[in-house]
C-alpha cells in the first residue's frame, strides 16, 4: 500500500482558470479526504512533496514549507494554468510556510483557509472567509486514535530490545517464569503508555503528560497484580514492580507530546527535566530492590 | 483548546508591539487563538495556550514575534540533547 501521491497539480472536477487553488501534502489520507469533501466542485489541488507525511508534521519538519511551495508553483507551471494569484493553505501548514516570503518569491498570495479539510466546502461557500470554528483546533478521541499505530511501530524496536534484555536478566537471576512475567509487566506498561494514555488523555489527572502516564501505569499495575497473582510476591518485588510500571508508562505517554497539538516544546522540556531523573532513580531503586531480594 | 490545557507559564512566545503593523496574520495562523488585535496592534491574549509551533513568528512580515519552536516530544528532545553533547549523529524526530 502506498501512502504517497505524486506531487504536482491536480484537478477536482473540471476547474477553470479562475477557480480556487488548494495546497496540501502528498500524504494519501489528506489527499483522499480533500478529494472526498470536495466532490462535485471545481477546484485545483497543488500537492507538495512531503514524502508521505501529513501537513502538520511536515510543516514542523519544513518539508511542507516555503521552498517546496515556491518550487512546486514553478514546476507545475501554475501561473500559466490559472488566472488569479491566490493560494489556499491549511492552517496547520503555517509553521512551515512564510506567507510573505512566498509572495515575494513567487508572486502568489497565501491565505490560510481552515484546519480541517472537512470545513473546506463551507469555507468556499462562505466567500473564503474563515469562521472562528474553522481555526479552532480539536483533539478528539478519533484524532488521537489514528496517531497510535505509528507510535507503536516506532517504539517496537527499542521495546523489543529492552524487553528481551529484561527477560534474560530476570530469567538468569531467578527463573524463566519470572522472566516471562517481568516481560509481560514491562510490555503492558509500554502499551498502557502508548495506547491507553493518549486515548484517555482528557480524563487522566493533571496537565502533565508524565503524570497522566504514571496514572495509567498504576492502573496497569493493579490489573497485573490481580492477573499474575500478586499476593504471592515478596514485598521488595511488589514494591519494585509498583514503581517500575508507572515510570515506564509515564515515559511513553510523555513521548506522545510529539503528536499532540497543544503541548509546547518548553513545557515538555520542563517535564523531562523533572521526569527523567525521577524515572532513572525509580529504575535504580527497582534494580537494588530486586538484587537485594536475590542476594540476601 | 477546549478540554485541553498544558503546563502554565512555560511558553517562550514574545511579541514586540512597537514593531507590529497590525496586519492580523498572527491571528490567521494561530490554531490556539493566542492573539487578539485592537487598534492596529496585536497583543497576546492567552500565552498559556501557545504550543510553540512557530507559525506566527514565521508569518509575521515585520518579525515582531519570536518563539522557541521545534521538536516537542520526549525522544526528540533526548536526541537533541545527545546531539548537542555530540553523543549521537543528527536525525531522529517526533511524528515521523
Ligand atoms: S503578524 Fe506581526 S505585524 Fe501582523 S499583527 Fe501579528 S504581530 Fe502584528
Ligand atoms: S507559536 Fe503557534 S500556538 Fe503559539 S502563538 Fe504562535 S501560532 Fe499560536
């Protein structure tokens, strides 16, 4: 399956020289949504090369950017195809595009239309005026859900590695069953942090993502305790698992700030300055607890 | 954003009102309604809502806005810190 659409100029319906020009990324999903929401209309669609990445992320990286836009205007000979000089861009593309730079370099003026493609028909009918609702960002359950698969895939390698090492260490120090149990505890903590944390985001306590992650980790600890027969664990082991699971979940939920559309870099930095030493400390305590349990 | 608020008093957003020409571009690009405009001058209405995306700074024609925009996830920041200390080759980013 391909996530990319070749960049260039596309026609939706049979647009004439004076019909509007929309700009988007060559992420298949953005492209399909725009086509769908605009069926029955005549508009031009200028697709930029963002290597299959959505507008928001590509703008952050600069691939959905001033340079690519200006180049694409030239290579598609847009100026010869249409009679006006106005481009309509998604609002979330603005972190990569400098409107005045584009007009200085290409002669085209840039208007930021809407955040969501679904609002485009209304925007066009509205005389190309953006209503407050069209520029208000949302972060719905579904919008969070679709981000999770990529996060999972990205975490897979390090998680498999750390999980494998953990399994072997515990199996060597104790027995195989404990190794497998430790792996399950760890893997569950990762899943809780990556999947449940983001999904339950608004209902988890506090503004801090690390705390939200720790909270969902505690929930998994409770579940794991019941599942794995926690009442047979020794005190140090129980304490170690109780500390380690929330720390692991917290890290992965904190990582979701990269996908969220309301967290600031400075805020995440602040969280990390506190959270990383705490997590490190917690893991150290766990190691000491488990070793002590083994040696004493 | 409705239903979502992040940490308070962390955003690095700064606006030089003296330089502002009141074009309204920052209001147009900001997805969190951080700015307001009155008498041809923009002002910061809600700094804590700012997610430091950098759209306003990049689109202000007179460079009246500054903000420390960039990678905002845990692994991205760790990679950046490691790169600053030359412990890791450049690359790696949030939201692939
Ligand atoms: S974009 Fe710059 S000049 Fe225009 S209103 Fe905002 S601060 Fe003022
Ligand atoms: S950096 Fe982004 S969120 Fe912050 S004020 Fe500027 S446009 Fe709005």
